[in-house]
C-alpha cells in the first residue's frame, strides 16, 4: 500500500478551553490539513500548564473540535511524539511563548519548513503579561510609505487586543518618527470581558460607549503622553479604524495635527468633531481593499509629507 501524503500545513496549538478565539484561528486557516493539540504530559516540562485550572481534558477538546470542524483531523500529541508528528512543509502556531519554546526545543523550524506564527490574543502567558512591546521604527521614508507602514503597525497592534468585537490599533508620529503604538485594552485587566462579561454586549455599536471596561487605543495613547509629560500638539495620530466621537474629541483637545485612518466606523460625529478643531482627516489607501464610503468621510486624501 502506498503511504498517505502528509498535509501541506499543520497547526500546533495549546487549547485549554473552547472559546471564540480558537474557533476564529481555525476558520482563518482552512488550508490546514491537521491540528495537533498539546497534551497533558507537556506540563512536566512547562509547569505553568499544570496551573491552568480551566483546562479541559485534551480528549474532550478533540471531541468539541471534531463536531465543529468535521473535515479537520485532530489529535493529541505528547512530548515523545515530537518532532516526528510534524511532517508538513508549513507549521502554523499561535504566537505565544509556550509554542515558541516548543518550536525551539524540538527544532521544529528545520530547513525546508516554514513556521508561521499567527499573532492573536488567545490566552495569557509570561511574555504577554510582562512585555509592553514598544514599537520602534527607524529610517527615512517617503510620506506615502510612512502612512502605509504606520497603518500596518496599527493593524498588527489591534490584533493584540483581547476585544474580539472590535480590535483597534493606534500610533503617534512626529516629524516622520514613530513615538508610540497601542491597542484597545480592558481595565483592570484584559481578562475583564471574559471574567465578568462586557456591558457593551447589550448595546449597538456607538450607543452608550461609556458603558465599557475598555479604553480605546487612541485614549490609551493620549494617556501615555500625559503620564510622561510629552506633548501631542502638532503630532500625527494613526488609527486602524475611524475614531469614535469620544476619541475624536480627545484627539481634537490633544492638539493633533492630522489623523490618518483606515477602517470605517458606524458613528459619524468623529469627522465633524475633528474638522471643527482643524484636525485633518486622512484615509490611508493600502491597496488591500475598498475605500471608505463617500457618505462617511468624503473623498480620500493623499498622505501628506
């Protein structure tokens, strides 16, 4: 009998609980031919796993996943199964320290295999808990390249948010230099909407934005500048989505010169607030999708030097 060809892509993941984040991860990667789940024996090598009191038995997780993704083969692997269980040319893993350590320890990133880290907030680990991940961008670039580059960083930062409903990233630049990047966060911790629920769930987008445990990315940036005594007047702010009315008022009061944005927003007061304060609103054309609706923002402007 001929051997069955290995899948072109495998996913290696630690899935302690069933929640929407893992489902989204799998739906984003329909090309995966097999999902490998981290088994209980890894806790002997990675003690934090033994403290995960929420964790289901991996066999139970397999049962749930097989019912939700019947076409995706799923199996549990233990340390002794590595590296032999990895046969695909592309290995996809969530971007968290546990998986990075496993890839490094078992040398899963061998020549000829691509290891792809999907940056998504699936669970806390030491790196996520401690690292502020300050963004640093160097180099002389053209105005258009700067706008595209910074908006790209904003979109990446938004992916770090634990708010699955609306993940937004923002950045501040001055004279072509990147100063700060932030994403919308929850207080007192990123756990808040999952421990106690989010009051935003009961309201449509744009209605009662004050009822939330979240601080928007733009507000987080402005707070950082205020805390460290740095001026925002005359700087530029970039946001991966059109700012909401509340954040638009903060941007106006902080004295930003220009506001670059990419995505749209359901509440239209933001552009009027910014225009009244003399803040130039600029849509960034990244070439990756349609522009903003004409009745929301008007014609898209070219990035300025």
